């Protein structure tokens, strides 16, 4: 059995007011080219087909065109689950009809408990598709007294599935969750991964819960990686969706399973239409760069203000998404959460902001001027109150 594992397409994604739909169309065309070449037995999508629960008409059209090419034209079954960005009702529309042509999409627990059965020359393979569900959904379905954590919710689901799973048959599990070894707390891999609503902050699911399956196809985290072992993996998103992902190599995963259920995986990179990256330098230096269509976050090294900087930079980088100063990134930890800022004296806030922008503390003269202005403002405020 050979199948392509992918996830987190986020169709309709808008990054800093820039639609990525054309980039996503290009990515999907390249994925379809891989399917034509590799001729897999199936494509598995581990959630987040769309970026929003109410996707745009253009995003819906793109998904429709892609599935038609995969399922109808190339006759490749597609198995998908609902992710936390998706609406189960919208993604599953026409589900019964689409199953007849080879598109299986799961958005409820009832569907998750019955495997999709695919066959190769060695016999059947059972694929259990567990969509994204909140602990509240699990509580209501099983009529539990208290809302469980994600780990407890998955434990309950897996008790049912393990009863239905035939150990003599090769099996694959597909789900959309934050899975970690032992359920330990770990940071996510991307700013664009929406946190899962959790109980007491416990959104991690222990990887050991899925023991017994020959392969576990995960979605939610945008970095391609294994979780403890090679057969429990995130495929990662096929495109970069935030600047925190600029170091990721994007693509899909090809999974090959033999007669005994032994699995080998290989990464299939996808070259993006435009890269997403950070560019640093002085303003005049940046203007001398070769013109690039990439999506860039620019970090200026200049200390002095630059008039009309973004407008001028876009003559070289027309798809520039952000223009800041290098010091913003290096000293960003100075300014904390809003609550912490509110506890500081106004003079301290201004001093911190100056240091964040300029990369150094204000000189004594600047400090004295700020103090005098603040004192004047405070006196005026008191006089108005009196």
C-alpha cells in the first residue's frame, strides 16, 4: 500500500492582507503532478482543508477542482478529516454521494468508529479517520459528567476504536491534534497554528495512545516531523503560512506499507511559487537588491526614520508584507503582555519603547525632556480633575 500523507492546506489563507490563493493553486497543481507520477493507492489529508470555517467562494472552488482531478480524473481515493479550522457541516456536504466515487471525509465520531477499507495486492488496510473534536463534544457523546482533557478524550475514543480494530489487518489512524511523547507540554511550531481550546491548558495528547497502528497520519502542526517514532508523523503544511515557518522545508510525505505492515516514509518537497522569508539590511542596500516576487518581512538596520519606506521598498520587493527595524526582533522581549505594561510607570514604558526601536537606552538629555513632558501632562490632568 502506497499513499500520500498531507495536511493543513488552509485554502483561502490571507497573510497580512495578502491572499495566498494563487500560491495554493500552484502548490496543488504540483501535488497532482506527484500523484500522476507516483500513482499512490490513496491521498490522506489530516485536517484543515480550509483556513476559515466559512471559506471564500474562491477557496471552495479550488478545493472542488482539486478533488475532481484527484478522485475523478486520476481515480485516486482521497480520505480526509475535518480540522480545527474547518466547519464539519461545510466540509462534509454531500459526503454520502462522494463516497461512491472515492472521496471519504469524516467530521463526526460515528463515522470515526467505522474504518474506511482500502485494498492492495496483499489484502485490506483499515483506515480510521478521527476528525478534530473538542473535549466538550466527547463529553456530550459519551455522556460524561465532567469535561475531559484532550488526553482523556482521546483515551475514550481509542477504547472504542481498539475494540473494533482487527490486529490481524494492517491499520492506519488519521487525526488532527497536538500529539507529543508522553503528552508532555511542548511549544507549537508556527504562529499560524490556532491553539486548541483545552481544559487547564492541557491540549497535548500522548503519542502512546495510538500504539498498535502501523501508521498514524497527523495534522495540526505545520512542521514535518516524527513524534517519537517514524510511523507516527506530522506531514506539515505544504506551504509556509507565517514567518515563524521560514526555516521549514515544505512538502508531503509518501508512505509505503508492505504485506506485514512494515512502513517506510519519504519526504516529497514542494517548491513554492513564492518563498516566505526575512530580509535584513540598510534601506539603501535593500534598494540595490535584485527584484524578487517573494513574500518578505523586511528588517531595516537604519537608526533614522525613512520616509515612504514601504512604498519605495516595493519597487524591489512588490510582495513585501512587513517593514520593521532589526532591533524590534532583537529586543522584542522588553515589551511584555498588556497587563505587564499596565503595571509600569509611563516613563518606563517610553524608555522601553525607545530602546526597542533604537537598540539603545535614551541619552540623559532625551530622558530629561521626556520626564519634563510627563510631569507637565500629569499636572494638567490633576488640574482638570480639581
